[in-house]
């Protein structure tokens, strides 16, 4: 399965990169995400509850970031399992392109393989759930990003870029997993 998409973010590239690397912000934006824990340099464990049609499970997974080109792009490799419910493995590439001083385009391409009961649900239902999950993630992410940028704009200062964290591409993984396993 391949997922592609792009979103226009209301923030400069440095702010968008920092937000994509903020594990707490990501946890709040990904529906069903319970935790995101760093286990090493560019290594994370995630736990989330997700459902596709009649199949619902708690998934535990590992993610690693590679090809990091801060604040422009990175690749995320992931492997998540929901026990007998199924699994998802794959990778995603996220790219940020500054459109203006206040807008950044986020582009992603993700490839995944699923198995178990999830694969039996059918690709149309999985694709619909993945699309709905991505929409929910980006809606919440956009709102959080706008809220983060508002105090800086009110103070007349540019949004302060945060040093790039090691989880940048994690947001893409979460969006992808949510799209893949999320509630429609």
C-alpha cells in the first residue's frame, strides 16, 4: 500500500520542523496514541489503540529515523504489531518546503505492508480509515501549530525555532499508522 499527500502548514519551516519533532504534541494530535518514548538516538517506541472496521486492537511499535536533513526532510521506518490482529511495516519520507515566511508545505510518501486480520478487512476499508485518520491528525496538528504560533505573533516576535529533535519523521509515521489503523 502506498499513501501520498501534502498539506499546507501555517508556520515557517523551522517552526513546522520543531512541531514535527515534539513528541508530546504528536501524542496529542494522533487519535488513539497512548505514548511515544525515545529508546535511543533516533529510536522510539509507540503505543496506540486503533480500529479498522470491526477490527480493533492496541498496537505497539518501533520507529527509527534515517536520512535526516533538518529542517528539510527525513525517512521514518516503522514496525507495529497488534498481536493476532495484525501488523504494519514500512517506511515514509516527509519533506518540508517553505512557501513563505508563514507557510510551509509538508509532503509525504509512505509505503506499508500489513498482515493478519487487518489484511482480511479489505483495502477499501483500510484506505478509507487511513484517509480519515490523516485528516484528523492534520486538523489537530494545524490547530496545535496555530496555537503555538499565536503567542509569538501577538508579541511581535517571530516564532522561536526549537533545535531539531530526533523524532521529526515520527509525525509522519503516526499519521500513516493512524491513516492505516485509525477509526473512520
